[in-house]
C-alpha cells in the first residue's frame, strides 16, 4: 500500500513505504512474510479505504487505475491515505421505470454500476440495462461508462455483447445491451470437461480477436466478464476498463497504471507496463486454466508474480498432471498464453484463434475416426517444448 497512511503495531508507527503496490497483491495471495502480513491487516483495521481495497481483492473485483496511489488525500483524525474510501451501500436507487425501460430485477452490481433485467416499454423485448448507481458520480465513473460505450460501439461480433442504446438519467449514464440469457463463467463450477472448455476458449479468443481488430483491449478478462448461453455461445461483457490502441497494438504510455483484477493480471501489468494484446491473452490463458482444473498454478515469489517455469512443472505439465487425458495440443496452447515473457506468448488473438480451431478439429477427428495422430500433426507450426510452451514463437 505504497503512499498509504502509517501502519501501526503495538503503538509503533512504521512508514507507509513498508508496503508497495505489489505487496497488496502478495498479501492477497498469501505470500507476504508473517510480520508484514500482521502489519498490513492491523493497518487495514484502522483504514476504511485500504480495508475496502482488500475486500475488493478478496472478491476478485476489478482494480481501477486510480486505485494505484498518485497523491495523498486527507482523512479524518489527522491521518492521510491515498485511497478514497467507498461505502458500497451508499448508492442511488433507480426508479421502477427508467427512460422508457421497466426494471424487473437486479442481475448484478459492481463498484460503479448495476445491471438490471428490463422490459422495453416501447416494444415486447427484454434488455440488460447498466446504470451508474453512485450517489455522486465522479470523473472515473463517468469515464468508465463512456469508455465502455465507445468500445462496444466499435465491435460487432457474435462473441461480444451488443449495445443497443446509450442514455442519461438524473446526470447518471446508462447503457442498454442485448439480454443474454445464460450464466457467467464465474457461476460455473470448475473443473469442467476439457472439451467443453476448449469450445469456450475458442469463443473467448474470437471475441478478443474482434475487439483487438477494432483497436480495443479489454484489460479485465475474467470469469465474471463472460456469459455462456445455453447453446454454448460465449460472449464478452463489461468493457469499462478497456483502452484503445493504435497500429502498434499497445496502450498509450502515460502515468503508471495498474488496471484490472489482480487474480487475472499479466505479470507485466502488475509492474505498471502498458497493456497489450498479449496481456489480454495471458488473462484468457488463466481463465481457461482455471475452468479446466478449478484452480490456478502456483506463482513465483516476488513483485512480478508469474508462473514459475521449473523444469517439467510448467502450465502444460500441470494440466497434464492435474487433468489426465487432456489433449496435449490444448495444454500447450494454454501454456503459450501463460508464458511469463510477453514475447513468448501468441502475438495476436487471430493466431490464437487459428490454433485453437485447429486443435478442436483434430480432437473431433480423433473421436470420429478412432485414429489418434499426434495433436500437432499437420498443424503448420513446431511441436511444443518439454515445458509445454510452443517452440519457435517468432512464427507468431
């Protein structure tokens, strides 16, 4: 909690520099030394802002960019803290009928907005209406809704939710989406059968490909931000933390910005690097790994938390160990997404889509023909290394 208020233990004051931004993530993952862990929790018991942050991390919620301290803010009792304390229950309640939409029930709530199932009074159809419910919407909340509207307006794809309307009521923005009658991936109970996860991975990659081709990085891909329809179609939602990129495929550099959900952040994002298509693909790899196994691989110790590439213990090896029978080609694709070094991941989502679709065709062929060729036979790229990471990444 760099730049935060003083930490206390037994009446002793310690400078805020004892905990850095990456230490917050380390605390969340249980990797802090016991002495520092005690200090952090002792401090959080006295600091509403940091306590809220830790609760947010524990629930896997997204971490907006301004949660990374930039300047100290005054608090009560003469103490100072870099984080704005929030009161989750202090929200605005929308009317039963909002700008021609009759709200039926709450579908979900986040830090700044709430999503309702609504009936369009002008026609016989249901929609999902997302409205800003902050009592006093600040610049961050307004910017998030504006970003989401711009991002979704650019993308038209079956694997990305469709936005139908943008509006404002009582100074609060709202977005109207198609209503997707399904479950978020967070509502599923992993581990799931790996062939089913392979289908989901193909859909997620296709949605990211569409977004990236439109110059949009999602930056918060996680189970709660994808919905699975009964027919198996998966749709990406919630582009509130998205950013826009140019031809280089990298978010503009500016002040240090750590955006997203810590559990699914690429290691370079945790260190304040600019987001890229490769960082979105890392999050996709984590999500797919978790759906396959019900857990995440162990992380290395240190500020830049990433999967430890010990010999024979990379993500592909873990998948094979934890999930006997998984197609080795699929395991190698996941491992490539999870490479610690961004340059060793797939460079673009369209390449990942092509590889996943090829693996799926091979799996289907094996099942129908009772012939079991090597998963990479005829793939057009080299076989995986021992660790399960694809060799010859320069071809990507």
